[in-house]
C-alpha cells in the first residue's frame, strides 16, 4: 500500500488572470480550461466511487486499503477545491461549463450501476490523467509563458495524479473487478472524456473569438499531434492499460517525486505545522 501525502498548495487564485493565461495561446488556454472544468465533478465522483468500493470489502481487506484511500480522498478533495477556485475565475470571464452539466446527467443516469463499474471508470480515468501528468512534467513548453502561480497549480496537480495512480486500480481488483470489464470501461472513458474535453474546448474558443483563427489550429496540431505532442507521444502508454498483466505501479513516477521534492516550499502538508 502507498502512503499518500495530502498537501495544501500555497497559491493565490482569487486574483484574476488573463483569458489567454497560457502564454497568450488561445488553444492551450481553452484546452486547459476545459480540463479544469471537468475536475470538480470528476474528483467528487472518484472519491465517492473508491470509498463505495472500499465499503464492500471484508473488514481485514478494508483495513489494508484504508490509509491509502484516505490519502487518495484527501488529495482529490484538494484538487476539487483548487480547481473550483480556478473555474470561478473562468465564470467571471464569461465561460460556460457545459461539460459539467452534460457529465452530471450521465452520472445520474448511471448511478444505479454496480460499484465495480464506477471504480473501473475511476481507474481508467486515473490512467489517462497519470499519462497526462507525466507528459506535463516532462514538457515545460505546455505551460510556457504562464504565470508562475498557474504553472505551480498544474504541475502540483500533475505530480499528485502520478503519485496516486494505483489506488483506484488496486481497489477495483480487490473488490472482484475483472480484466474484460476493466478494458470495456477504459475504452468507454477514453472516448467519453476526450469527447467532453474537445467539445468544451471548442466552446471556450468560440467565447474567446478564436475558434476560426489559423493560429489556433496550428497550435492545436502541434500541441496534440506534433512529434512531442500530447496524443502522438502517448499512444504506447495508452495501450499499456490493455495488457492483462498491467499495473499502474509499472509506470515511472520519478518526475512526480522530483517535482514534489524540488517544490516543497509551494505547499504545506495537511496535519503538519507550517
């Protein structure tokens, strides 16, 4: 089991930031905004799903996972709070979070399903976010030109996503989840998540009046499909999840660990004196 540290990030998100906060780049700003718009609802779902899965375990098994799940919930709750503050700034700028409304309806329609389905969906999303997190930590150009407080926000979140990448996966298998349903949910979540983010990115670009500019889509092509792009350079990592013997712990978490060591002045540990 993994001991997960809950951290309180020391950044100011009450001060407004620019509409194109990500280096003046319309696409990167719109894309990251769309991701942030998905987080508060998503993080709450992950917490609820893993806690519900934990409750189904026999008492001895539950005790084995309890500390790690507590750390997972603490980290995700902090992410939810911080991105709610970030999203409040987006609301002030006039952006409309249609993604959250659509995802809420989908969650309500599927709330009755077996808890293993929800934990599998959480594990699948955690794999996607862990891939993105490691890519972020190794591609500083993704946030080039951003304010330091916003770089810190995204890199801290990335580091913690990498750190807790195994929790939902391990709970899923502990509660009797199988390989077939793990893959079904992974494919479903991949399509649903990227569709949601793509649609919200387009909405954000429309509001920013940048949707039909050549510079916007040149940036999108480079960011997503360039030689070092998010999608093109991570296809192999996406496919790893399909292996029957896959485990998230097989992935390298060194970048996350290094960032957390190098930036310890940017946060305090919850439960410890500042």
